[in-house]
C-alpha cells in the first residue's frame, strides 16, 4: 500500500470511529458526584457564614475528620458549631433574627449542568435538627440590576446519630429570597447551577425537629445528583 493510500485509509478509519455512536454515548450516568468529603482539599471549596457577620454570636466550623462506621469512606465532613440568639455588645446591626450558621460552596467555575438529573441525594448524619439545603442558580428570575444568585431551598430533617441517604427531588426546592419563599410560580433551571449550601437556624423547620439555641453537628459523606426516572 502506498504511503498516500495508507494516510487516506487512516483518516477514513478515524472519521468512521468518530461517527459510530450508541445510545449510551448520549445518556449521562445515572448519578453524578457534586461534592465528596473524602479529602481535606474539599475544605477549599467552601466558606462559612453566620449571624456573627451582623453582630450575632453564633459560630460554625467545617472540618474533614476520620469517619465512624456507616460512612462510605474513611473521611467525612463535619459542619458544627453553636447557635446563639444573643448579639454582641455595642452592635449597630439591626436584623430580624439571630441564631443561624451555614456552609456555602464557592462558586463553580462557570456553572454545572444538572439538567439530566431530577434529584439531589446526600449521605448525612445529624443531630435531630432541621437543616436547609440551598441550590443557587444563575440570576435570571431577578431584574438585571440585581447581582444576587437565585436561591431554591428545601428542608433536611436529620435523625439523631444515624447515617441516612436523603433524596430531595429538584421540583421540591422552593424559590426564596433572603430566606423567604417567593409566592410565584417559578421553575428552577438545573442547567445553570452556580453553587450550593447547607445551613441551620435556631428556630423554624419541620414539626418534630430539634430547635433552639445551642450546639449543632452535621456530618456529610457526599452530595450527588441522581436520575431516578
């Protein structure tokens, strides 16, 4: 075979391989890790916030620690701290409520596309409190003049000292603005997710959940997106 013919044949074969596809190539996997707390590098992806930014006395920390029986890996994330309804002496802030803490992911590089999925799943072990799972999407609901991301929230009730895999359908997340549900028919755009958070308040939540000031502790093994249908 001449060199020219050999080059033509190699090009033809490469093109043929590129055109050969199956349905599997077009269907994404049934689950996708968003966060996996199995490395101390995971801490670089998050930042903490609390009412202490507004004169409150609540505090929070996020650590990667050795896991106990029940986790999928040897390390897990621990979001813990103390909820206080007090404010620091001399504070000039005037906000309606104190007693909250949260861990929010730093913005993704651009956004992540979860349009192929319908459910958020997380493996967690809590303390009986009700936590809040928030998904932040690219701003398209608000006016162009507002720079805040759109937020969508759902309650996460954690049985005390027991690992569980909690699944929240994306259509169960409600649109909110500064913690208040927006009374309008809006639809999340899962193709433009820019971040996520987990937070806890001293008051509120679902019936039967532990409330009030004091210590809190939530262990997180992983957070995934699932396709269930």
